């Protein structure tokens, strides 16, 4: 019971007649119940943990992109290996669409429709898999052209290290997100997880999508060949 509750009880008892023990008991119980109410801005522990993880991971990606920017500006022979944005545009469309399907899954889960929520979750995971496959195909194409972590045929070898580090870190997050979506979706369908668990997984997936929106201009659009 907080200080305000104690003051309220004292004031209420002060105006009660001597024989008002029952009423006083009711007042005390009511004040105690009010003191036990859930705080207006409380956040479940699991959701708070996810938000803290997202904040920490945002700092990691921000550090990588800032370091990339310094390297690019300080290197005169920075490569421009990309001739078209078609592939990255397709990858971006797939990832953005997967965020939309995740929203559909979360809405269905909140409505209590487990089967619909499960289907949308699997569709989201499928989008993540397709994105990863296109990304790996792009990597293989660049490797075939002679690009590695230490060298490439277009200029400084720092580009390969920066490119594979940033996109590899993002691809690792996408892969982890796909696994999480499948596992949480299956357990949610089986009744082991709740709609809140699916929502928390959706927060992570939206974060992965948002990070890609910063990777594309830094790593791809600024390195288009003229």
C-alpha cells in the first residue's frame, strides 16, 4: 500500500462513526486492492528482454555501418562492383513483404485463430529463406568474379572484408529469425506458446527488416558502377 493509500484510509476512518468497523474494513480492503493494481506502463519481462536485445543489436549494426562509412570515404580506390539494383530490389521487396505477412500472423494470433496465424508465420519464414538463398547466390557470383575477404579485381581489398562482414552479420540474423519463426510457430500451434510469444518473435523480424533498409543504401546504392 502506498503513502497515498494510507492517507486515504486515515481520512476515511476519521469521518466514520465509532461503530463503523465494518465500513472501515471495506475502505481498507478497497484501498489495498487499489494499491495492487497493475502499473499503467508495465512491460512483460520477455518483451522487455527482446527490446533490450534490439537496442544492443542496433548499436552493433550502427557501429559496423559507421566503420564502413569511414573506410569508404578514406579509400580512393573503393570498388563499385554493382551494375544493377535489380537483385537487391527483389531481395528488399521479399523482406518487406515478409514483415507484412508477420503482421498478419500477429493479428490472427491476437484474434485467437491459431491455424491462420501459423500459416502466416510459415509464409514469413519462407520469405526469409528465399531472401537468404538470393543473398547466397549474390555472394557466389561475387566470389566467382574474384572477390574474397582480402582481395577483389576492382580496387582495395577492404571492400570484400566490409561487404561480407556487414551482409554476413545481417544474413546470420535472418537465418536465426527463420529458425525462431518456425520453432515458435510450431509450439504456438501446439499450445505451448501464446500470442505474446509470437508477437515478440515478430518484433525481432521487423528489426531485421529495418536493419536491411540501412544496409541497402550504404553497401549497394553507393557502390553502383556508373
